[in-house]
């Protein structure tokens, strides 16, 4: 009997939770655009795959964007919030903490291989324990350990001055003001802000702005906005300049990345 697809926003019942005997359990949930799963955490890790749709995940002062046909790994005990940026299909692999495929406590967006895609679809067949489910779970863990991470995350600072600057740029990603110009708006010296970027976000201002624009681009492209308009929305002088940045960061041009 296949796993039922749910459309409510309530926590999954205990009988669907992973155990040592069944370390990988699949939950299928379809969500409408602009819906939230409120901040929560659980004892198991979670791989949320979106065969269709677009997700934004907020955890540990960082925003992750999950395009269609990709997935995000959320480690055990991490408090996280999930928002849909389009009508979305969520196929969630709940993985027991003892079987966690990744060390550490940081979320990561992953490329989903053709094999992993089919394995997730296959897990939807099993609403009850069986030997085949157990074998597929072992292959899933192995495949996850070899999945390619994607840098589609945006760290956010705690310092009030730096947070004000970052929120200014998030509200208007086409803003090409220099750090000197932005510093006057937030009441801090450029030197102080540069130091804060390195200390709190572990990157330079220019790297954060590029990361922010890449993160903002993914939902716009996924929504069907023309690339020329996306480039203009993000402050690039041309579509080719934006596409070059996208390809350098993610390894393929936007058209190929979103037309998988």
C-alpha cells in the first residue's frame, strides 16, 4: 500500500516516525503557495525533496532556497521553518539520528541524482515495513553521502548595524551602492562593517551580496520570470553577466539548472 499524500499542516503522527528498525521513512505532503510550517524540530534528520515547487527554509540565522528537483538536508534537533514560494510537492525522508548521512549540525541544499530521485519515488510504495524498503534505505543513505552540495544559502548577521545593511539589500537587490555609501545609512564605518562581515558571516561584503543575489534569483527563475528581467531585478547590467555569475557558482547556466 503506497504512502498517502497529505495536504494538512499538522505534525506527522508517531507511527510515521523513523526507528532503528525502520531508519528511513517517507512522508508525502503537498502544500499551496505562501504556506508556512511554523518553527519546529525533531529528533531525526530530514531530507526534504521538491519534485515540483520552491521552498525557503530558515534555520540557525540562515535562509536556504530549495529549487525544484533539489533537496535540503536538515540535521536532527535543528529548529527550522519551511515556507513555500510556489505550489509545492514535498517528499520528506525522515532519517533516524543513528543513520544520519552527514556529520555536523548544518543544513545543506543538495543536487538530487537520477538514482536518488527514483529511490525516493520507490519509498513511496511502502507504507509498511518490508525487506525491500530496508535495502532501498541503505542505498539512499549511501547516495546522499555522495550528493553534490549547492551554495544556495544566505547567512544573516546578529549585529544590529550589519543586519540593517543586509535587510536594505534584501529589500532592493538591484542596489549597487558601495560599502562606503551603505555605511553612512546604517551608522557604522566601512571598516567596522567589513570586520563584522568577516567575523559574523565569514565572508566579504562583495561575496555576501553575490550570494544574496543568487539566493533571490532562484525563486524568480523558478516562477518563470524571463532571465533578462531577473538580471535587471538583481542589479546586473546584462543577462549575460548574470548568467556568467550563475554558471560560475552552480556549474551550469540558469536555463539548464531549471530545465532538468
